[in-house]
């Protein structure tokens, strides 16, 4: 069996771990077997593909990165509202041909919403990733005439990516839905892992010592005030037994801080659930939140 690089072992730890198939811990990458690591890495697609009931997939390039938009083939929402997937691949076929967010995507399409995403890798809320996301947002608004305020659907490490763009562009965000999302990179992937995880041309370009000194400048959970001021609504669903991305540090703490800032943030607590499970992919409260006015 071919060997796996240290980068791949790190990268797989930032995957959305589907259905509890893998239980990985950022402080112990050597605990992951080679076969598990290879499967996790292969889950990230190398091409844009997918078929949808009620939707047409359009493959895009933005900032030389893979991207896409799925257009409804039936009615179109009069406001041309849309949901932005973080990480990008949950709205298309993964590397094994499965569409992880099919339930959400097809329900949204049936209501006339567009779905979109861009590949910025496991970029951990870096400024360069946020800038690439902003270029994508501009493309969606200008070329596809989508609503200026996006609705974000973030999962696992996608929480850092989505919030990393959102707090820098709060007037362009309507609401943020989170599925066991990482929002505090001190908790996950931990401060020392942020720099090696967030490469692929969209890293921080600083050393961990400087990142530590400038923590409050970059960490999403420390930058909620702009979102609260803009009236961005937040809903997370999170398992209270999640050991990989702990609910207390990433959802409970965010909701507490956000409410103290005058914002609206709620958590649907999934009792007894870890970092995976089918319930994460069929949550009616989450779907209603994304669809509601």
C-alpha cells in the first residue's frame, strides 16, 4: 500500500467526518490507520459533479479554484436567495460519488434557492481564504444575479471557513447555519495546527508565534461583533458528546457571546451524539432556518 504524506494525515483531520465513520483527534494524527487516512483524503472530490432532483449543476472556476452553482430547474425564489456550502464539496458528489447534503440541497432547490460553493481547502479562517471567498461572492451576485446577502451552511471545519469570510463581510450575510461547526481554532484544530493545516496557497503566511499574538484578529469566535451589528441570525445543531469539535467551546460559547452582543443565536442540542450521525443531515430545524424569511 502506498504511503501517506504528513500533509494528508493532517488534512484528513479537517474533513467533515461523515456518519461517525472516523473518530480522529487533532492532537494524535498517528492514531489514524493508513486505510482510514486514505479513505478520508479520497472523500474530497477532485472534480465537480452531481445530479439533483430539481436542480442543474454548473461547474465554475474562480480565483483558479474549483467552484459551482446549482440552479433550480423549477420555480426560482423571487429574491434569488442562495445557500453557500462550507466546505464546498458537501453540496456536490464527494470522491466516492455520494452527495452528503442531498436532503438539504434538494429541499432548498424545491423552494427556488440556488446552492453554491468554492474550494478554499482547510484554510482555518485565513485572510487569504476570505479574500478568495469574497471574489466568489462577487461572482455570484454580479454574474448570477443572486441575493447580495448569502445564507451560509457550515459543517465541521467549514465553520472556520464560513465565519472567517462572514465576520470580514458582515453586511453580505443573512444568516449562518452550523452543523457541529468549528468556530474557535484554539479548540480545533488547536493553535499549533492552524498554520500547517491552512496552506494550499491560502495560508496565514506567518509563524505560530505571531498567530498566537494576533489571535483575536483572526479567530472567528473573537470577531462576532460585526455580525451582531449587522443582524445576522445564527443557528447551530451540535452533539453534546462531540469530542472532536466540542459543543461547549464552539457552539455554546459562540451563542453566549453573540447574545451578549445583542445578536440572535440558538443551538439545537443533539443529546448523546458525537461528531457524526444521520440526524446531522436531516435536521428539520436547520432546514426551516435556512428557508425562513
